[in-house]
C-alpha cells in the first residue's frame, strides 16, 4: 500500500526522478497483494493488482538512497543485513504528526477494515515524507 501510494504522489507531482520500491523481511519473491489491500487502494485510485513482492536484500539496501521501515524491528533487521544502511533508514511514523516513532500495525491476515485503518494511519506520514524528501536526500 505504501509503495502504491508513494508512487502516486510522485507521479502527481511529476517526480519521475524518484524510484519507489518495497521489499519485505518475510516476503516471498513474486507474491501478489492481498485482496484486502487491492480493495482499499482501489478506493484511492491506485491499482495494486499487478504488484509482486520482493525479499529484502543487501543489494537493495545498498542501492537505496533512503530506506523507510514500518517498525523498529524492521529497522533492526535492515541493520543486521547491512549495518551501513542504518544511517539512511527511518521509521515511517517519524513523519507523522501523531505517534512519532511508533510502529505501524501490520494488517496481515485482517479484514478490509483493518487494511483501511492501516492505510489511513500511514497516509499522513507518507504525505509528509514526500514533502521532506528533497531535504532528506539533500537535493536542492
């Protein structure tokens, strides 16, 4: 959901210089989005039906200019894979006006309402992240 929404933010702003990707710690390469996440994002004009998951790797971490995690456990896992990547890693909720430093609740296995609540929880943080992106990447 984060990748799809952030891609939409970039596209709407004409930011074709930003490459957005996501990877999971426990993800299987090539798995599709859950039915619930597809339904929730469709309500926001985002099509996740063709999305496939990727496993987090050292190569992905090294290539990234910015890494955003959903939880502190994810951040620690990033550091266990590639310690140097921690300096460019942030918790998503650091960008929220409420709950800074808080973990995002994973809706995995929940109903559509849980996925919707999760997206609403993340949306403001993603909007703020987008607004702070150039500053975070130190671009003029």
